[in-house]
C-alpha cells in the first residue's frame, strides 16, 4: 500500500518521522505530506483555522519540537497520551483517527 494517506500515516508514526520522506521508502517531500494532511482536513470539512493549526503542528512534529518530542512503537498509544488537547493541536485528532482505522486488504466500493 503506497497511497498518500499511507505515507502520511507513516510520517506521523512517532518512530518513522524520517522514513516516509526518505529515498529508502520511495517517500515524498515534507511539503507533499503537508499538502496531503491539508487535503484530509478539507475532505473532513475542518475550519480553515484548524487546518492552519494542523500545518503548524506538522512542522513542530517533524522537527521534534513542542509536545511532539519522543516516540514509542505503539503509535496510537503515543498520540493518545501526548499531554495536549486535540482542540489546541489538531494533528493529535488527525492521527488518532487515522491510526484507529483497521487496515485490511479488501477492496472498497
């Protein structure tokens, strides 16, 4: 699976921040990842202010700054337990939702 959303989820797994944009994983640029996240926010009909906060959160996360320091193998648990609210940091809400999706190989119609 090599869709935009899968690459975004890989980037936003706390143990794989750099892998999703590395050449090893045929990754994309960080700018591409931000565009993908912004597209998801638009698709989910987020307010413009929340989408802008999302972009700022992604920059902090990628640079391991602010509340987005550290990581653990269980990405969903890490995102659920970082000490910030999803209202102030919409990246947390995005990732809890994405990592809560049960992956499977069945086609979707």
